């Protein structure tokens, strides 16, 4: 059988199953079974499939995933994130669109100590959206920042999806985690500037409300009591990786331990909160690891059938310049983001993209950060963006889906501008990993 038939069968078949609504893990399991029979020799191929499934999830580099998820789950269920929101609001009480800005700043802080985009959006949406609406904020200025900053969670370490991308693509996980810091911070700053300018231009979008005045130590106390200790976890995780003191796995363990210990010190770590955190961690981690089981064998079958080499030679043999090939990959990722989730995007594209990237000798960290930005865009793109669905789930009935769609548009535009910036100025993604060695 030709490599063209193998490519249509494996890539096309998995895509069709995903569009039909079959869960990601089961879609690739079905295709893997078919591919193992056709290309790996029938029964021996099925035995190889089983061996691959076991070895793929025994990879030590995957250990940060449940640890990063645990950090976010503990902060969410213990309520410590609410303390962060209060501390930030006291500091910026005079800023236009204060609560929307608080959502961005608090979301950035929460992103820096959490591994889950959905947890960030769900928490901020359930806590802050009703408050903003009750104070007369327009639904677009209230919902937009919460969804946008949830997506930034993917760029700012720790991020479970970044670890998954590094594991599946062969990109250095520590460099990829650090490479997302500067783009993520730039995007957060851009969101704050947009909100302030927008509210100054149209004050009716976010009417100013009186806030209880705090002065002196009373104003700064939540900052030192909650915000700085929690942000210090992020600093320790990133610094330990950057300085080479610890591997990503060891850094994740340090971060998870520090998060649990801080929750205990604040007397917020109840038995109920701990159990909820552990159950949430197990559920999310099992889903990710089950997907990895399918991804490993899928890539091997794709390579063994000749489809990978055939597609790579087809692309590289066209004579297109390097920049055009990368731009085409980004457009494909953005298009896929409209229809499928982020893990599916990785599963469908990485087996083809990575051999092409290596053939062109492209900087892997640069490519990986752009890949993350495209996945972050996918979280926000109508109609099926995961954070759009999350926001609709936690928003009051008065917030219509049309409001949510309009709210997210400016932040999608800013994310596209960031993607273009990283594309034309690779140092935005590669400078910090190179600086830190």
C-alpha cells in the first residue's frame, strides 16, 4: 500500500472520528488498532501496541503533569485564589475598569501557580463575573478578560499542556516552559492596557464604583500575606529549572509541595478540599496520560507505514522558503483550533510537523512557543473554544452566547499580534531560555 493511502487512512480517519465527537483517546485507539493490523503485522502488531501503551506512560518526563495540575486544584478548592483577588483589588482601586483589570492581574498570578486553563477561567468566571455585572459592567468588558487570561495560562509556567507538547514533540520541556514566560507576560500587559484605554474611552462599559478605602499597612497586608508568598512558588519553580538545580519534574514536585504547605499554613487545607483536589488531579491526569498512550503508537504507525517520510519529502521538495512553511503550519493550527481541542491539535499535527521542522533545522523552542500561542488561540476561537464553553457554563443566564463571542474578539486580535511578533522577532521566545542557559 502507498504512503498516500496510509496518510489518508491514519490522518484522515482520526480527524473524521474527532469531528464525529468520539473522545480523543478512543479516536486514536481505534485508528491504532487498524494501523497495527495493517502495518505492524497483525497479531504481533497488536502485541507491540500493548507494549507501547505501557512504555509510553512510564516516561519519567511526564511526571510534572499531575504535579502541576495538583497545584491549581489545591489553590482552587482551598479558596486561596480569592485572597489574591482581594489583595490586587486593594492596590489598584483607582484604575478605570478596576475589576476587569483585577481579573487579568489575578488570572496572571493564578496562571503562574496553576497548571489548568479551565480551572483559571472557571474560578474567575464564577467569582468575578457576577460581581462585575452587578456593578453595571457590560457583559463584553466583564467576560472577555476572564476568558483571555485563562488562555494565557497555557504560556506561563507551570502548564500541563506545555509539558505534554514538549513530551510529544521532543522539545526540551524546561526550555519550552521558560520560553513562554515573556510572551505570556506581554499578552497580560496588552490586555490591561486595552481594558484601561477602552474604559477611559467609553466609561459606561465599566461604571466607577466606590470601594472601601484602605490605607497604609491595611492596604498592603493582603499583598504581603497572600500574593507575594503564592507568586514566590512560581519564582522557585522557574528559577530551579533555569539554574539547573532541578529537572522539570523535581521543580514541579517542589511547587506542589510548597502549594500544599502554604495552604496548610493558612489553615485552608481541609480534608474535604484535599480530597477534592486529589480527585480533580487524578481525573485530569488520567485523561492526559490516556491520550499519550494513543499518541505514541499513532506516531510509530505513521512512520512505519511511510506516511511521515512521504509527507515530509512532499513538503520539503516543493522549494518553499522556510518562513512560508512555518506560516502555513500556524494557519493550519489556527484553523484546527476552531473545531478541535488542543490535545487533538497536537495529536493530528505533531507527527507531520516535527520531522519538517527538523528537516529545515528550525529552532525548536521558537516553533514550540508559536505552537502554544496557536493552541491558546484555539481556546478562544468561536464557536467551540473550550474557554468559551467554560464561560457560558459559569456565566449567569443574562449573559448571552453572542455577548461572549463579542467579548473575546479583541483578545483574539491581540493574540494574533503576539503570534506575528514572535514569528518576525524569534528572540521574544528564545531570549530568556538562551539567557538562562
